[in-house]
C-alpha cells in the first residue's frame, strides 16, 4: 500500500494539484525556451537572406515582402525585430543594413561614385547623404575625403 492512501483527501488533492502545477510549469518553460531558439534561428535566416540576396537594395522593400517570404505575420516579424534587432522598426533595421553596406562600399571601393553606392544599397544620393550623416555624423563625401587625405607631415614629428 502506498503512503498517500492513508492521507486525508484534501492532502492528496493538494499534492496532485502541486505536482500538476510543477509539471505544467516545466513544460511551459521548456516550450518557451524552445520557441526562443526557433525565433533566433528564424531571425538569423531572415537576416542572412536579406543580406545574401541583397533585398535591402530594393528601394520599395516592404515588411509585407518579408512576411510573405517567410510565412509570418506582422506581429511575429515585429517581435523578431524587438528581440534580435535591438527593438528597431522594420525600416530602421533595413536602413541599418544599408548603412553597413554603404560604409563598406565607400571604404573598400573608392572607384564607385557616391551616387552608385547609393543605388547599390537602395537609396537615392540625397537620401544616402542624410542617412549617412545621421548614422555616422559626417556625409559620405566627407568620409571619403578623410580616407584619401594625405598624411599630415606634422604627425610624423
């Protein structure tokens, strides 16, 4: 005979409720952690495809394009951005990728005009100028000029 058969009914009921609660809590936490891992993997996939396929370069890229491509809803995409892109909105996130790529192009491809850099990342030249200045504190032309400025002879002293 087990020990619970002699226990008062209220105690048995209370123990069953406690065990049920603990098991439910464990399953909830397990499912929640698994969902977080899946969400992080999904975000990495979205980010990788946006970069690899250069979707950021599409001037009219809309969040709906990404939602449809990955079969997720607006709320789910926003949750992904909040969790894994520092809470940025979709346009902010795309612009941050554009800025990274523009910075790289300006740095590593001095033969490209600023207008071509802008086109390459999905901006117009004036929009690139505005976004670049907002992001880095200087215009693309000023940045480029700083890259190719001759060494100051006074610095060698």
